C-alpha cells in the first residue's frame, strides 16, 4: 500500500481523537511568519493543524493526497474562506512556483521523500520562506522515533522548540485514538477485536476517574528556505602543479595532498586545488581557462540543486559556459562567468561524497 492510502478508513477516528496543538505552540509558530503570510500546509489530513492556522487569519493551501482525509478536511474548513483544499502530495503539490511564504507539515514529515519534498519546498517557497514541521510526541509512542529520524534527515540546522500538550482520554476517545494510526487494524481486519481488547485493558489499568492521561510534547522544527551555496574551493590550472603547490605550501605552512596532475591544500574549510593543464582534456569544464595566466582560476561552490541554480541564473542573464553535466565521479556541475569574466563553478555532490 502506498503512503497516500495508509489512512483510508481512518479519517473519522483521526479527526475525533488525535491530539491538537497547544496555544503556546501556535503563538510561537505565528512569530515565525508575517501576519499576511500565505501558507502551504502539506499532508493536511483532517485539518487539525490547518484549522488553527485559518483561525488566525492566514491564507492556507491545505494539500492532502488522501480522498478520505480530504472529505473530513472539507468539513472542518467549510466555515472559512481563507483556505483552499488541494489534491496533491508533498513531492508534487501542484502549487505555482514561489507562491507561498511558509510551508508546514504536522505529524506528517516521516511520510515524505525528504529530497523530493525539499526540492518542492524550494520550488513553491518564496525567497526567505520557512519550512515548519510539527510533531505531537507521546511518551512510548512511535512518533518520537519518526520525528527524530525524519527531521534529522530533512533539516540541516533547524530551530527546535518544545511545548507541553497533556491529553486526557475518555475510553471512547482512547479507542478512537488507538485506531487512528496507519498500522492500527480496521474493523474489517482479522486482528481488530484483539486490538480493541488490548486497548481496553490498557485503559482499565491506567485510567484515573475515567480519564487516561498522556503527557504529550509538541515539538516545532523550523528552518529558512535558503539556497545553500557554499564557497568550497579555488582551482588553479597550472603547467607545473608541483611548483605552484610548493609555493602555496610555503605561504600557508600546510602540506598539500595529491600528485603532479591534481593536488590540494585545505585551509579552514577552503580548498586550494592545483590541476595540470592536461586535465582540461578530460574535463571540458576547464577548457575556458589558460594555464599560467591571469585567467587560470576557477572559483568553486557547492549547491543543493545544480539544475535549479542553472535555471535561476539563466533568468538573471548570467553568461553560461555550459549546461549542467554529470561527471564520472558523480558530481554534477556547470560553469559561468561573472561580469568581469571570472569563471565560477557550481556543483552538486552526491550525498556521502566529499
């Protein structure tokens, strides 16, 4: 079963019993966005989080791929004119380019393909926009593991805040809650009766005066959508690599690594690269430089999405030297000139590579 169908048949229980989000968390989230922000709430579900955004006056696109969930979502959002329900996924929202200020996902990030979702965030998010992921973590619950794994992979350096969100369940709401998860059996499933019996046993054992308490913690993760462009290296094309690198070894007092064809010196996270002129025959990206001249330098940057950067720079009228090319060692890059004719190299390095 694909992820978008895992909650089919569970929307009613989800809407009835899943924890909401505390006012303190919503107040904090409001400080992260401007008052007239346009929001895309991804994986909106039955609207438990979406409705709180709409009540605060934000214009919200509620993106939800599951038809059962969307039906309940429409009921929850019916009173509001500042929302639009969208049949779309995290990886393909169908929203226009750069159309939203904020992208939120509540209790949903672990269902998304992180790379495809990040690319979609960059596509639909306005410059300087923000991505916010919210999780209600119940002690002993699977969401603690899901939230940590998904946010660790998706975010680079998020701001994280926690808010107490204690929940008190009646028996009816407890049973609804414990049939609202993707792995809980439906009434038509063979294990349903045994599951309900076990949940009743837990309630009988742990309730106090007819209420079962769970000390839920609401965690809010947020990070700006900023194009990651990291200044990484300066590459010198040389006729004599060993002679040039020896000079820089002496200047910086740092030992280089490599050989007479390709060498490098690392200095505070920046690499000075020395490539022999003959390497230009193997790497056509370097055919625009001239060894031993003032035109022998290429300034290198790592970027998240080299193809997206290529398209962005095209709109700026940059003088492109070539289109994005994937190299045998896995990197994908293109080169362009600045107004003074200097050559810049933008590259995306596969994950796990340096």
